C-alpha cells in the first residue's frame, strides 16, 4: 500500500523565551514582594526582595530596569496575585511600559523546599516555557477596578442584609411586638418596625423592641446602599458594554460580574476558554447505554452564578427560551440538563457579543 505523505507543516507555538529577553518572576505578599530576573535561557540574573510601600515599589522598578538594561519591550513580568496583593505593583509597572501577566499556577514537586525567592524563580521559569498566546494578561483599567470593587461590596451588603433580616425575623417571632411574622417579613413591615418609637413596657420587651428598630433601620439603610450600588454598576456597564444590557435576562449586576472576568479583549482566548473559566463546559457522565453530560462544579463560581441567574430569568421571561425548554422537556431532558445546555449556550452568546463589540469597525458590505 503506498504511503501517504502529509505536506502540511506543523505550526509550533511561539514561546515566551523566543519573544522576550528577560522574564521577571514576582512572588507577592502583603508586606514584601520577592523578585527574580531570568534571561531567555533560564539563567537567574539576580534576585531581590522589596517592601510593598510606595518607596519599595519604586526601588523595585528601578532595580528591574538596571538588571534588564532598561529594555521595556524585551521584559515580561509574571507576578502572582495581580488582582490582589500584586495589583498595585502590576499597575505601577504597567504605567512605566512593562507587560504584566498572571504567573502560572506553580507545580510543586514532592521533596522540594519552598521560599519566597524560590517561588519567584519558579514563576519566571514556568512562564518562560509558555506559548505567548496562552499568557494571561492582568485585569486592568479604572472601569475594571471599579466593577471589581462594586461587585465585591455588593456581595458583602447582600450578606449583611440577609443576616439582619434573619435576626429581625427571629426576634419578632420570639417576642410579642405586634408584628405578624408567620411568613417572611415584607418590606412594608420592615419600614414599619424601623419607625417605631420607644414605649412604656417591661424592660425585656422594651429591649427587644429597641433591637428590632435597630435591625430594621439597618436593613432600610442597606436597601438604599444596594440601590446606589446598582446605579453605579449600571452607569459603568452602560458605558463600557451596552450590548450586554441589551441581551435578554442580563442585568447590570450579572453584566458587571461577566466584565470582571472578561476584563479586556484578548484576555479570554475563546468561547471554550470562557466556558472553562465559568464552569459551564459539559462534563461527560455516560455509562453503558446511557449517554449524557452533567453540570461542571468547577470554575469561577461568581461567574457561574451570574450565568445561572441569566438562564433562570430567561426561562421565566424569554419566549424563545421557554419554547426551547418545552421542546427539550418533551424529548425527555431533565430540568438540570436543560439548564446546563442553556448555560453553555449563554456563555457562547456572551463571548461572541463581547468579541464582536471589541473587533475593529469593518466596512459595510455592499447590498
């Protein structure tokens, strides 16, 4: 049988070592950062630790410039925690002109020691062998920072509000304060409790009433703070990605969570990568004659929550989604399987929408 020759050339991805002269690995902590400069061959040029103060960050920046011959374009900085402990460092270095990426998760071998200096070298060495196309650029931009702060604050406000409502409900059910609390407290009841004044009653009941007024007042205050938070999120999202708000089922809060992960064009390489990050990529769960997939319980759980919220909203309000649910139910799919399919579809739709909005304007095609 004649052999078949494949003339198609294999495309080898370009690595960091082929594209940059130096890689700076940074192990970030609250008080100090450890730095290691490696050349393209993997040799350690120098190592140093600097405090995280403004003066310390300035000294680190000058130290990197001296060790890399001042070559901004030929230096890649791979730092751990660019969204937390390394955020200020990443911002300072990016302003100067360095490219700052998130260091890959370290692979620790059994029997090897661990120090901050070793972690910095490991971050640089692991980055050297990576394809350039797989680098994870830091999340940047003032809008990005604002969205991250506001979404985190919203989670805290919601958690505090839930605790206050639970405490108030338990209090009015345990004491006769004149409130029907057989069901969940309505907003009108909470405002009524917040407006109570001190009464002449036994000390135990008076103390319970005062505590109820305090809790109700805090809930009303939290409601106002949550409204202000939503208004700020809406303003930023409407300016940055109005196409998201135009999608059915997507609100300001869920759009903000998506944008926190998306960050900027190029950070998420493909819609499959976004599905992997969100934990919406299907996981095979077949056995014997049964062929099925199950929900993915990994990935960014906040982003997964946002996509799940979008899907549930569409299942209630979007006619096209309701028709899809009815059709798939008739085919024998369970509610969980239908939601899994919808979350995967929504992930793809969001990626394509953001990617199309980020693409440069193309000339209109002739009619």
